[in-house]
C-alpha cells in the first residue's frame, strides 16, 4: 500500500468516525485510522490532522478520549506539524467529561515538555527558535493558564489533582536543578529531562529569569493553597503536601521554604468539610521521612528539626530507621566516590564532583544551607564558589596557590564539596533578583515573598547585600601592618581593572524599577532589601558557572583561594574577584599577590560618611568588617555626592574622573559582550552595567575616596551606629518588627570591643524594656554577636568582649531598673547564647556577696536574693554548660552566714535542685563536706591552733565544686574567723549543718551519716543537731524506712540521738508496729539499754512490758518516771499497758536478789509511784495490796508499801487493818523481815491496830509488847472493855495484866472515849 | 470493576495474598506484591526463618517446607497458605520491581512500614504517566485470622470505592465512614505514575 492509499484510507476511516451513527463503528474506525496515521510519515499524517481535530466536537466521550490518545501518540512524534492539534488540548480542558479533561492535562503536559525541549535544542543549535514552535509554545502557555485555573478554581477533585501535579512539574521544570549544563547533550526525545538550567538566556521566550520567577510564583501558589487547606478536601491537601515535598526533594533551593511551610502546617484545624485528618497528618510524616532520605546538605542540616517534628507525630522510630539506612548509603556512596575520584582526577572534574553530594538516588549536587553559625565556612565557600564550579582545577593546585594561607587551606580544600551550592540567603537573593528583573509582573510576587521571608533571613539578605556597598576596613591588626594611605596610582589602576558593579546598582534600581513595593513602614528596611537584591542577583547571576567564561580558567580557583584565605574576611567583593580574574591576563600568581593589599586597604571612611546621609542611614552602616573592594571604593563617593552628606575626611579625597569610570564600565560591558555572545538585554549582568552607565553620566565629578585616621574612623563608625540605634529607638518599640531587630543585631555586630556605644545601646534598649520588645531585641543582638564571636574565635577577635560588655550592661541595667519580682533578668540569662564568667559573677554578687556596704550597713535586699536564686535555679535547669557555676552559687548561699539568705538557698537546693539527678550528687557531697567540717572543725576546737586548718579543709572541699563556691567558702571563712572569739559558735555550727539536715528530709539515707558522726560530734554541734533533728524527723513523716534501718543498727555513740529520734517519732502518736518491732529487736539483740524502749512502752502489751519491767526499774529514776508515764498512758487503741495497780504489783514482783535491780531502785520506784497521788489513788493502792497480800511468798517490800499507803492515805486505815489481820492469819511472825514492818505498821496505826494485835497469838503479842512497851497500857485499856475482854483468851489477858478485871475496867473507860475522838491525832502522827 | 488494584504486604504471602485471593474471587482486577527484600516465612524458631527470593514459586516453597517438617508447617498454617497462594499466582512479586506491570489505580497496604515504602518507591519513579494512584493503608496483623478479616475489610472498601463516581471526590467520606463502621484506622495518600 503506498502512501497515498494509506492517506485515503485513513481519511475514509476518519470520516466514518465522525459521521457514523454507531459508536462501536466510530471507535473501530478511529482505531484503524490511528494505526494508519502512526505508520504514515509526519507530513502526510499532518495533512489529515484537520480531520482528526474535527473529532473534538463529537458528543461521545469515548471518541473525544480517543482523539486525545491519537494526539498523544502521533502528534508528539510529528511535533512540527501538531500546531493544529494543540488547541484541542486547550479546548478539552473545559470539557464536560472529567476523563477527557484528565487526559487532556496529561497529554498537554507531555506536549509542554516536548515543545520546551525542542525549543531549547533549536535555540542552542541555531541560535533561534522557529516561528511555528513559538506559536506552539503560545498555545501551550494558554494550556498552562488553563491548568492553573483548574487548580485554583473549584471543580472535580480528580482533575484538580492532576492540575496540581502539573504545577509541581512546572516548578520542577523551571527551577534550576544544578545538574551541570555540560551534561546537557542533545537528548531530544528523552522526556522530562528538560531543566531550566539548560537555558542560557538571550531569547525572549526562553528567558530563564522570567521562567524561574514564574516557577517561584507557582510554588507560592502551592504554598498559599496549603495555607487555605482547611477549606480543601483531604485528597487535595494531601496532594499539595506531596507535590511540595517532591519539589523540595528534587529542587533543594526550595527546600527551606517548603520545609518551614510544612512544619508550620497544622492539619488539626477545624475543617469546613469532613476530611480524613489522620491521612493529612500522615502525608506530612511521609514528606519528612522523605526529606530524611535525602543527603543534600540543606536537608541534612535540618535533620534535627525533622526529627523533632517526626517524634512529635510518633514517628521517631521510623525516622531513626530511615537515618540509619541513609547513613549506610552515604558510606557506600562515599566509598564509591573515592574510587571514582581517583580515577577521574585527570578527567573532567565536573563530572566527578557530581558524585560528591546529592540525592542518593539521583546523584545530583545541591545547594548548601549554611546556618549563620557556620558562616566561617560559608564565607570561604562563597569566595570560592565561582572557582571550584569550574572543576578544572585539581585540588592540589588550589593548595599550591594558597600555600601562604595554610591555616585556612584545610577549609578551602574542602570547599569543592559544597561548590555550586547556594546558601539560603543567596538563593533568596537570586529569587528576589529574578522577581525584580521582571518588573511589574514580579512586584506582587515579590511582596508576597518578602512578607514570607523569615526576619533573620531577610536581615541576612540585607547584610549580605551590604557587602556590595563600600566596605569598612579590616580589623585593626591588619591595618596596623599595612599602609593606611593608598597612592592614587593604585586606586586608579585598580579602578581601571575592576569596574564597579553592585553598589551602583543598589542605588539606582529604585529609579529604574519604581513599581517596587514598599512592604513595611520603615522605608529604609524594605527598600534596602528590595533594591539591594538586584545587585546581588546581578552578582549572583554573573557567578553562575554556566555563564562564567572563566570556568575553565585555572586562575579563577587561585584567586578564590587567595580571597577566602583571609581569616577575617567577612566578605570580599565578589564582583572584584571575578572581574579581576576574568579580565586580567596576568599569570597565575598575580591575583594572589595582588589581592591582599587590595583587601587590606582601609577605605571605610567613605563608607562611614555615607552613613551621615539621612536618606540612606540604614543602608550603608552595617557594612561588614570585610574588605575593601576597589571597584566599590570608586562608587562610594558617588553615593556620597548623591546624598550630599558632610564629608569628614575632605582633605583626603582623591579625585578620579567619572569618564574614566565610565570607560571602565564600558570596557567591562564590551568584555562581557564578547565573552557572552548570547547575552541580550535581559541578561542581569547587562542590567547592572547599563544602570551603572546611567549613574556615571548623571554625576559629573567624583571624588574617589577619602582617607581618615584610625581615630576618625572609629568615631565615625560609632556615631553612625549610634545614630542608627537611636533612630530605631525613637520608633515605637511595638512597631519594631522582627526584621528591624535582626538588622539592629547585625549592626551591633559591627562594633568593636570596648566601645561605649554598646553600653549606650544597652541602656537605650532598656528604657521601657518590659513593655516593649527589649528582650527580643537584646537577644537578637546577643545571638548575632555571639555568632560573630564563635566565627572569629580562631583569631581571637574582639567580638567576645563586645558580647560580654553588652550582656553585662543590659543585665546590670535590668537589675537596676526593674523590681526584683521582674522576670526579665532571669529570662535574659536563660536565653542568651552564652554566659560568660562575668555574667555569673554578677549573679553571684546578686545572691550573696557584698552583704555590707562601706559603712557596714546591710544593703542586701532579700527579694534580690530570691531573684538571684530564682535565676540560678532556672539556669541550672536550662543551661547545662553553666550548671556547675550556678550550682556553686546556690551552694555557697546555702552555707551563708545570714539566716535568711541561707534559708532561701537551702530551700532552693533541697526542694528543687536536689531533685535533679544530675546535680544531686554534688549537692550531697558539698553538704556532707560542710557537715564534716562543722563536726571536725569544732571537734578540734580544743586545740585552738587547729582551727584554721579545719577551715582550710572546708574551703578546699568547696572549691572542688566550682570557682564561685570556693570563693563562697572563703567568705564564710572570714565570717567564721571573725566569730572565732566564741570558740565554737552555735550559729556557725548551724550554718554548716543546715543544708545537710535539709537534704536529710529529702533523702533519709543521709541520716546514717548523722548517726555515724554523732558520737564524735562536739557538744555545741550536738545541740545544733538536736535542734534540727525534730524538723527532719517530722518532715519524714511516715516514710522513715531508712530511719528504721538506722534504728535497727545504730552506730556506737548515737544512743542519745537515737533516743531523741524515738521520742520525736512517738510524740503525740502511737508508734507504728514496725517501729516498735525494730526497737524491740534492737533492745533484745544489741542495745540492752531499756531507755530506748521507753517511747515504745505505751504501745506494748502487758505481757511484753512485764518482762522488761525490772530493766525499767533499774533505770535512773527520772527515766523510770518517764517509762512509768508511757506505760500508764498506753495507746488509744489498747489502753494502758498496765494499770497502776498492776504497776505496783509488778514492782513488788521484782526479786532483788536474782541479778535484778538493787533494792534501793525498787523502793525508789515505789516511791515514784506514791508521788503520783492522782494516779496511784487509795483505790489503786487497796487493789494492789489486796492482790499482793495473797501472794505466796509475800513480796519483800509488802509491809513497806502498806506503811507508805497508810501514810499517804490515812483513810485506808480500815482496809489496812484487814490486811494486817490477814497477815496475822498468815502467821506473819514467821517471816522475819516482814514481821518487823508489820510491827512498825501496827504501832503506827494504833489504836486501830489493837484488834489486830489482840489477834496475835500470846507469845507474839508478848514479844511485841516487849519491843514496844508503850503499847501495853493503851492496849490493855482497850482490851479491858467488857465486850472485847470477853472475847479474849485468858492467856492474852494475862499478858496484858487484866486478871484484875474490875480495876482495869474502871480505868479504861474514859481513855477509850479519848481514843475514839483522836482520829486526827493519828493523822497528825502519820507525817512523822 | 473500573480500577486496577494492588495488594501489598511485606512478603506477598499472607495478608496481600489473602486479599488478592478474595478480590480475585470477587472478580476484581487485582495483583499483589511484597515490599521486603526477601520473602520470609516462619521457621522452626524465631531466629531461623525460611528465606526465599522474590520470584521463587510458591510451589517450590511448598515442596521445600513439606520436605523439611511437614507437621510443623501444617500445624502453623504455612503449608495450607502456600497451597492457597499457588492457586492464585505463580510466585511472590516484589513491589519495587513491578514497573513492568503497568499502573494501578488503587493500592492497598497492610502495614504502615509497607505504606511508607510504597509511597517512597512511587516518589522515586519517573512520574511521567501523570496517572493518579490512591494508596490506602489498612493495618492488619500478620497472622492467618487477621489476614482473613483484613481481606474482607479490604474487599468492603474496594466495593465502596467502586460504587462512587470518582474516588477523588469521595475518599474522605469513604475513609471516615469506614473507620466509624469497622473501628479500624485507615490511612491514605495520593501519588502518581
């Protein structure tokens, strides 16, 4: 079949497809037509395209879909003939059927990529793009607009998802991916490999700047959508997150933006509609995990943030696993790289570099996200950026050329790793530059972008751009060694070589782009950022390796190294080094030799003067301490003239004419042109140059630069910063947005040490510190100063001092101006980046030192102490690095001689700090040392000479902790020395031991030490012990298990303390069973001293008290009395262990002979009982006696007790008589010891005892009367009473001599009546 | 049945195969995969699993294990499972190597880790087809009983997805109502081929 036949047949089939009524026929016709079309050559097939296009009006969805398939299949192959087909795609975006729309997006996307690629190829190969292709591209741009509007407008979600995907593709296509352009060969047909980095500019359609900024805008479109996710369906939100994640992973320059957007994104919002939040949340998790898999430096550096975010969503494990995998892969790839590098040293370096870093799967190199603190590295890398990206310079060569700066070379040689990598600042600058270059179109995006930039970043952008302004001189050390004046010749020659670039641009851009938005009230700030971006962009784009004609020039690397190797080099004018390298034809060594003098030339004068200009105050001041770039020197005077500022260094002005400058610029321009034949008006470099030309023409005579003396320079610099600060401070602080704070911080960073400007600034900020943003601004400043300090730590620059000065100044002012209750001071110290010793000293003073002023008057404010200690606490919690020092301060206060300070400090240490396990050990050690020092110090007091030695020990032990605490001990030593007149002072002992006791309440096991030491503790310290121990014991409450352990095995010599403890424990409470058991066990096994049992007695049952009763009786009387009280008191539950009567019985049961207590003790015990008349009442006695009398044998002391009883309670006489008569019946006379007592009792109780006497058998009566003769007469008269006499046996009467009855009777009667009335006389006799 | 389904678990043995089996029986266009590096089956102890390469026929594994310890593998259900599997397809397939199998509309995973791996793998592919794919994770424990339950739930979910006109518009509702109905947590994401 020939071509014509096929064509005819295809036409026939297509017609059938259009006209036939039956869908099946239509479709099968189409299918055949498609087959034929794809077999035809492109031009023949193209003839049929109009018929194909006709199908788009078919009412059948399937037909329309099929049409799209045909377009996809055939048109892509014959792209030059597809102009008629593409409009179909655009039309189908509005089709009613979602499938058709979807397919249209898909096909269109493929078309988009193919056409883009085709155009690039054409442009690169032929320097132009065919008309038909441009037309096609216009259609595709319409297609793009259509898809964008689908993404943004409501509609079926399925289509929107695809549209979002197209947005992602779009961003990826037009964001440079840093793949080396060298790699781009004619890869026609390999879809999706296009990247904006292939483009070299120069074509109105294929303008990389415009396209990149379009991509940036698209990214922001996605970010905006994410922010409004609460009103979106879950599927869309998830897709947006996934698209953003894909962009961030594939185009690391957007990583920072995307990451912060994702981190800020909170899927737990209240949604307008139902959506599956868990899945949205999970999409974030997937995104973060995906980031972790990347090894781009920017992503690696944000690992901590990612990990934190992932842990917060409980994905810590997954994250750890990913990190492990990645690290393994890095190792592998490094190994692989190492081997490859060896191979390819002689090969194209660029290709070997590609393996250095990058997504492991893609091996693509990446920008580096250098944080501020790593700036030292960043500086160098910036310097060398345009160098190493040429890759043609072997590392060895870099080292050779830079050998003069060997200290830096270590860093330099690493630099190729990060080459080509842009810092976030530079990325941003590039992005802003791109937007600016677009003019009006970019204005809106620029506004959005700037409003989204983090203040820190924005400030860095501003400061970074300052580098393109005139520079201040290098640090003094450099200046000193170099001539401070430069010859005009030098200046001129340099000006010829190096055309000025950036600064001019920054001035003039506002003119050329008047539509620039002013985003904040502070015009200075916003205009700085807006305008300055241009120049940096210009510089940036010039740095672009692909445009850099010098990328093959080995000297470039050499220059770069030379530049970067200056340690103080914040910034060398990139413009200079580049132009220098590119234009000069000098041999390799020349740039290296030539650059240092340039750098060190102090030309900041002009810079400083500019500051005086009111309109640009904010702009120039922060010019970093970097080097002077000659090109910029030339420019400085221009600025000066424009701002018509007062020129301080007038006499030093060196004139140079503008014509020369212009000429330079032209030369440069031409050079540029020649080097970049493809460049056109849109080329950023050209923008720079042309604007420069303008400025040159406007300004007639230009003083080149001004020399100032060191002194002048400093004062100018100072006054500039001052003015700057003041102008800030005059603004309302509430207006002080973060950007401004960040800027101010960087300004302060420019100040030398020792400048009182720091002090001044500190004071100014403090005015209204609390209500305004003083804290934030101070922190901003401090952090920046600190970052500078860290950066410069190698060459020991002045920054630490500036930092310290500023911190101290602010701290002092805070203390002076704000009340003690204010938390600002604490917050400040807690949040500053670093606490120098001086700050800690300040804190120390606040807490403890300088208690007395000169006159000896106390000036301490207790609230300040509290404040100081509060700060100490928060610092210990929040600043591990300063923990030691702060702990030292706290401990020092905890042994302070002043009670209130000590009390506060002890509360802090014991209640708060001691709970922290990382300091508890030290606290304990310190407290123990203090305790020991108290014990030993006082112990050796007897020999006074040793006292000082003891003190020395104490201070040594304290100094182990930290510096401040050592000094604390010293001061306490002087204190104690002053007290030494009183030998061992009780307060001194208290001072030293209080902390330990306070700790004991927190950690009872420490009590052991107290017990151990108690034995050797001197008396006064013991007293202090005794005063503290009740507090401890009560504080321990029920948790005294530790105490129980001690009680069960008390150290020797601690018995007193033990007893005291037991007393305290049992005071007003029933001792718990375990305590009782412990004490009992102790008593039984180790300590036979019954004293310790006394406090327990109340809770012991009767059967336990009785066995130990003899031991108690044995105790000294006062202890027995105590014991007695306990026994009788008993517990609330069980009642008394023994009733008083039982006590008496128990006492009597003691048998003195059997190794028990001596009789004397027993009698004393008895007496002790009788002394308690309210307890041992007559009833009690009666009961006891009743029991005793029935005992066999009778207790030894029975009669004694009876006599005492009757003495104590004469009313007992009748009862006693019963006892006595019982005794008679027990034949008391047979018990000689008792018999004596019996008789004594009988005699004492006469006449009541007469009946008892008369009961005695005659022999005993006889012997009694023999012994007590006085009894006989009265007894006889009693017996002679008739009723009695009758009952008496004759023998008895005979003894009484009552044989003569009548006589006796007469005599007896009156006497009897006397007796009966003489109860009182008996009573009266008892006391005797 | 308008969609192509993929069931993915770790070893393409139990969970994915259970649901593959069930969906296939119901007439769905379904495939199944595993994301692990190897196919692992329980062995005589926890430390001695039986490890096979993906692509090893189920039949081979079946014979191998029956030879090793027929009682054990019968008791723990491995042999019956393999028998079921070899009736479904020839051998376990690895998800990461399935590019040739074309695109899927809906992918089910039965474990969070697998879900992550599928998404990561999709990310790393050249997404040129611009074909959206819905990936759903349904957490299912790796035992026979749970796998059976999981497969039924997956089937239920598939039927619901088939029932709506466009899953993109209804996926949130489907997910939420499924979670409420079955008290099971679901997760979904969207990627592209």
